[in-house]
C-alpha cells in the first residue's frame, strides 16, 4: 500500500533536514497504527490502495527514503518484500540447489533472481507455481533451471517433481514465498536432509512446519520469515538497478 500517498514526511526534524523527503515505512502495516480518512482508489492488480490519513511511525520504526530513479509504486512493491531477497542472499552458497516455492510471485521472482546470482552457474534454481503462465514467465526470464508446474499444497507432488529434476538429491535451500496455506509439508519433503527452509510466507503455520518435519523424520533447519535484514531496502532496490529484465517486469506489473 503506498503510504503516505499524498503527505510529505520530514525526518529527523525540520531543523536538521532542509529538504523534505518522501519515505516509506518498512514496518508492516499490520502493526502500524493508521487513521484512515478516505480510500481514494483500490489497485487490485498491484495489491495497493491510495488513502488519505495518518500513520503513526515510532522512533524505532524502520523507514526508507523513496528513490528518485524508480517509480514510486514499483519501489513500494519492492520494499514490501525486501527481506526475502536479502535473506536469500545470506542463505544460498555457490553450487547449491535452491527451490523457490511461489517463484512466480513478487517476492518469489526477487528470490529466484537472487538465488541465481548466489548459486552461480554450477548451482540449480527451481521455481514452483501451479500456474502455466507463471512457469512460462519464469522460463522466459531465464533465471531458473526448472520451472515446475505443481501445486505447493500437494506435498508429495512437490517432492516428486523436485526429486525428478535433482536426480533424488532434493533442494539444499528452499524459500517459501506463497500466499496460501498448507504448503509447509511440500517445502519439507522437497528439501534434503540437513538442508534449510526459509518460510517467508505469512501463511506459514509454525505447528504444521514443526510437527510436519518431526512426523516425517526430516532433520532440516527451518527459519521464520523475518522480513528485516540489515540493508534490505537498498539491497532489493539495487536488484532492479542491476537487472533491466527485473526492472522492466516490476515496472510493467507495479508502476
Ligand atoms: N515475512 C515477511 O516479512 C513478509 C513480508 C511481506 C510479505 N510476506 C508474505 O509473503 C508471501 C508472498 O508475498 P508476495 O507479495 O510475494 O505474494 P504474491 O506476489 O501473491 O506471490 C505469491 C505467489 O504464490 C503463488 N501461489 C498461489 N497458490 C499457489 C500454490 N498452490 N502453489 C504454489 N504457488 C502458489 C501465487 O500465484 P497467483 O498470484 O497466480 O495466485 C503467487 O505467484 C505472502 O504470504 C505475504 O504475506 C511476508
């Protein structure tokens, strides 16, 4: 959601800041007190709304100055999921097999791109989406080795599909970026023993993940999707600056 769409915020104070900057809060709007006076427009296609109102930003709250070289709605879309590519960068090592479940979505696309960079030419990046159009787009962008058209909630199908393309090795690192429930088990089954799973999806159930891994006797490291990593906003915006293909896709979808 673009926030604030019309108002200008100065920081840290007028006395210390001669120019007024447009900023975006990096704290989830689900924990930012909002006083909304009017909803101006709902943009279903880019998951954003324009509103009039006020947000309460606490002193400890993270924020980023909106860049001048990227359209505002595109920057806001990127900043919404900036933690995902930053955490992917930390987790993926050269030569690894990386599975991105929900790889056709907003955070998923950034993670696929980041995983490709980090895993390098000897690594293998696998994207999963149940939709043919998303798989086709993943292939066209060229950062995945395999785009698997599988429903993430069908755990056995995800495992079998990943096992087939990895010759039974499964994924070293799995990044879960879906927007639906019940995908924990597919992530667990498709990850190798000793591998890592980063549950960025807010639909993740701690209970399903913890009991699921225990239930199938899978010793995997599971990470809660902390949306914050130091420097994550700049990191994510820089991905757009370095990749014309990524920038063109995000500008087409979110500008
Ligand atoms: N941890 C954090 O700090 C943080 C911050 C922001 C967001 N999130 C969460 O991250 C998740 C992804 O956010 P996003 O903005 O990237 O969402 P998004 O753009 O909607 O991406 C989610 C993707 O999952 C796909 N999908 C839907 N059903 C699926 C299925 N059964 N199997 C596989 N893929 C499926 C969606 O396809 P369609 O779009 O075609 O349905 C979409 O491509 C959400 O749960 C969001 O709440 C977490």
